[in-house]
């Protein structure tokens, strides 16, 4: 059985961290003189007070975090962050309805980017900054952030790391989990800072540059403009953001190798080669289609194609063009990309490229096994044979993903949405992408979805962000037995 006091103690620490980040928005409000600094102060104070109370109440709790504790802490941690994260929206009146405020907040922390806002440019700078900050925190993971803090308090964090990063191969850059977290966050900070500088050197002001760097590196997609990145008719802005979306969707372990000039090790990674190959293939196909459709300006066709392919595949969700207005074949390719996802070990959501690669390899190997039934033909990745356990886990994940998607489409249809919108909303939230198809396409949002639908989609965002099993296992009776 999970230890509730251990979970509550760590949740208390996480809430204190969240409250401190809320206070970071106070200087932004004061600089722009918009009068909502008091609301951020109150929001942060309440969150810190609740977190501190939970920590004090459980100060004598057992410090060992078991695997079961990890699943509970990660899931409830995301929910707690989202619940308390609604306060700035509610207190400032930016989103006065709790359902909409919760939807917007959990969409931020899960880096989905699905929004209910129709007046983004009317919001205060403080709210826009908080909105971006939720995605930046969720991108690398609240739990990975806490791994830097927990060892100092005598609390081991490996089980949290496994639950937070449940991909096929959760790489550690250092034998000590705290040092791994530090290295991951160092890379994240360097990339974020570099993108801020590059965007600021272009047509963006410093505020927009900061907000978009935060949400790009998180592969979140929240923008300070209602038209998203299409607001800036600038090839420079589009290419800079494309580059950093690509980096954010790459395994951060490979980025670490890149910083140490081990480029051969990066290119030898099979998942990375497939990642680049898929982007190149779909960019070429969609680019040729856009060029044929528009009849001129090949650079614009290439740029829109590259931007949208990278944005959807990495589950960032920014847009420079409404892909629902493209010819149906091109829109269908964009929809297919919603089921790819970024690399394992990246901030991207979705099923992940590694699982797609292993599915392809296992399927082709199965054809060989039919011809040679007595032969032992393992599935290999990076020239290493994968155990049957890993392959089975991945196939089970993809089966669960497909089953959840199908059931969810039915649920959304029963809630009064047309089939296209239901399919688009499920793909966009379960894959943590943001924009979908139908009434929740890139030129629209989720405001018109009924409240029941928003709560259901909020659940899908959480399930997708924590890669299914972390949440689903909590519904298993076996989990709660001794």
C-alpha cells in the first residue's frame, strides 16, 4: 500500500515550489503596472501556506519512496499543481469560471496548449507570463525539478523519476538522480536562454521572446497572441522557433552528448535518425503539396510545411498556417503526425518516436518469423537486442493508447460533439498537442466544448502527459492491495 503521509509530505514540498514560482510573476505585474500583483501574491501565499502545513503535518513520515508511492505522488502532484494553479486566473478575473480555469491550467502544466481563451491579447502581462510559466515547469517535469530539492531533505527520488519519465529507456546522465536532474535542467535553461536572446534579436519584444521561449522548450504552444506564431510574418521568427521545437523534441541525453561534441554518438542513435527522417519525409510531401496548391513562393511553402510538421510531431502545437484550409491529403498527413510524438526523454508528448520505431521493427520481424518459425529473431535498437519484456510493454502501451483513444471519441460524441471534433479533441489532448481538427482546429479553441467534455479532456491530458500507465495503474485493484 502507498504511504499517504510520504505522499502528502512530498506534495507539500511541490506546492511550496509552485507558490514561489507564482511570486515570480509579481515583478512582471509591477513592471507593467497592471495592478494584479496582489492577486499573484495571494495565490502564491495560499499555495505556500498549504504546502508548508502539509509538510509540517507529515514531518515524521517515512522518507523512503516506494514505486507505488511514486505513481501516487506524480499523479496527485500534477492534479494539485493544476488545482492551485487556477488561483491567478480566478483571482484576477481572467478566467472567472473554475472549469475553464482548471482546463487552461492543466493544459499548461501538461504542456498540451489547448486553450479556452478568446481574448489572449487582452490579458495582463502577469497572467500571460504565468500561463507560459506553467508550461515551462511542466515541460521538464515538476517531479524532475523536485529531484534537485528532495535529496537535500533526505528523500530519495529515483521512484519519482521512473514514474515521471516512464518511457522505454529512462536514461540517467549520472548515477545519482539529483545530478541527473541538475544536468537536465542545465540543458533546459541553456536552450531557453538562447532562444530568448535569438527571438529578442528579431521582431519580438523581450516579453514575447521570454514567453515563447518558455513554451517552445516545453513543447507547450501557449502564445501571447490569439493568432499564435502566425502573428509574426517573419521567416526569422519561424525558423528560430522551428529549431528549438526540434531540440525540445529530441532526447535530452543526446543534447547532453551534443554539448560535449559527441556528435557521432548522437547520429548513431537510431531513434534520432528516424526522428529526423520522419520530419524530412513529411516536410517534403506537405511542402510539395503546398507549392502545388499555391503555385508560387517555394520558400513560404517549405517554411509552413517544416514549421507545422515539427510543431505537431513534437506536440508543441504552434501554428503559422491553418492546416484545415489545406487540401484534404495534407490535412490528413498533419493528423497522422498527431500520433507520433517527440523522442523518448524529450519534453514532447504523444506515443514517442521510439515506440513507433519498435512497432515497425517488430512488425517486420514478425513477417520473418512466419517464414522461419524456428529462428530466434530479436528486435534490435541501436544494434542491441531488446528483451521480450520491453517489446511487450511497448505493444501494450500502444494497444492501451489506441483503446483509450477510441473509447474517448465515443464519450466525446455522446457529449454532443460531432465525430470530427470528437476525434480532433481526443487526439489533441491525449497526445498533448493543443490544436486538433473540426471545431477545435488551429483557428479555434476548446471554449465551446461542454463542461463535462472539458473535465474529460483534462483527464486525457493528464493520462497522456504521464504516458498512460502512471495514471491507469491507480485504477487497478491490485495496486491498492498489500
